[in-house]
């Protein structure tokens, strides 16, 4: 069987455009939207199996404008974690690697 999961990140306008197209509407027939609706984002999880595609739209809460200092801190910590994970001994089996990662996540 061929199963796959893909992700899409869509704006409210993108989602409405897809919905309109599915219902047979014209692509340019969308009404103007408020700024609040335009700031909405949706993570679309698409589960594809042999003869079916299932879409799960997951609304993402608006977090406001990103703070560059906070984002740089997140990037720095992710780089450190990536370096730590790459530095794990390649001779370990996958169970040991998973256990180390679970332990780190629980910290």
C-alpha cells in the first residue's frame, strides 16, 4: 500500500480559493476579507492512501508579529540541539538514540 502524509501551510484566502474552486466558483469571485481573517493560517495535514486523500485543516493561533530576538534565540537553540543529535555515536542502535531524545525532550 502507498501511504503518505504531507503538510501545507495556507492562508484563509488560499483556503477559501480552494473551497470556491471545488464548488465550481470563479477564482476571482471571493469577497474582500477583514485583516483579522487575512492573518489566519491553517496547517493542512493531507493523508493519502491508495484510493483516497483525507485533508485535516488545523487552525494555527495568531501569535502576533514575530520578535526577531526571540526567533534568533529559537534558531540558536535548534542549531545546538541539531549539533547534539548529530554528535550522538553512530554506533548506537536506534532504540538508544530514541531513548536519549525522549530523555532530552522531558527535560
